[in-house]
């Protein structure tokens, strides 16, 4: 994952900040950053976070 943090808690913070401030969806973020959506979802799931498409954030 390019410049994204390896630590799940840091990844959670960075992804949610980018979803809030820049990207209209997780798909748009992944396309722009050339990262695998499933990898992000799986890594954040290890700490109990799930993506909510309607709210465009992990929680």
C-alpha cells in the first residue's frame, strides 16, 4: 500500500480522514491511490472496523 500506514489504527485514521476530506467513496480512494480495496477492508477488519458505504467511513 503505497504511502499508507501499516499499523491498523493509523490506517483507520488516515483512510477516514481521506474519505471525509477528499474521496466520495472507498472505491474512488482505492482507484486514485492504486491500492486494493479488499486489503484495506481486511486489514481494518482485524481491529474490528467495518466500512459503512452510506456514511463513507470505517467504524
